[in-house]
């Protein structure tokens, strides 16, 4: 938490998944106090984010994600008054957390509604894959030939 606070004070951006774990079935867990404390200690804006489609593209039991559509929905930035108190009252932190969680839920619902909208599929998808292979395979071969040092050039150089 201290490292995140310092990074924010230095003007850096950080991303936090405030639940601290992966939500199962699209339900949101309660968010951890850290994001609320950072908002109150630094005064930086909190930008809620909803993600839809990630479970389908990258299920927990898979090692490699599969191609899929993922939608990100950003909420409006939220600002909270900076507290200079060494100990921020628990009810103040809880109020901030409730506001953040509500905005994240709104962003999640918006992302989900965008994700479920029908996407027109290209009817020639297999042709697209075959054409891309005609470009990618020779390119990979060329790159492997040019990127691999030759033994002869090392011995003569």
C-alpha cells in the first residue's frame, strides 16, 4: 500500500483490482480497504472499470487465452477529499468503498450489456485465417533467418 501511495504521489498511474480476487460467475465480491485508503490519502481520481467477456476468453482452467471479444467500460472519474489524519475513521473509508463499488457495478453492467449485443460475424472467417497464414508464415520464416546469428559470421568476424 505504501509503494502504491508513493507511486501515485510521484504522478504515476496504477491499476488495482479492488476485490483482491477473481469474481466467479460475474458477481462482485466486496472490495478491499486499500483502494479507499489510497483515494483518501492521495486525492487521486478513481476511475471505475467494468470488464465483460474475459471469463470466456481466458477461463481460469486454461493456460493460454483463446481469441474472444472483451469489452471494457470506464465510469466517470471519482474524487474524494484528502484526509491528512494519520488514522482515517472506518465509517469514512466504508462510505468511500460503497461509492466506488456502486460505480464499478454500474460499469460492469454497462460492459456486460455491450458485450451481449450481437456482433456481425464475417462470413468468410476461414478465408481470413488462410489469408493471414499466407502473410504470417513467410514473415516468421524471414524473421527467423535474419534474427538468428550465423555460425560462419561469428567465426570469421
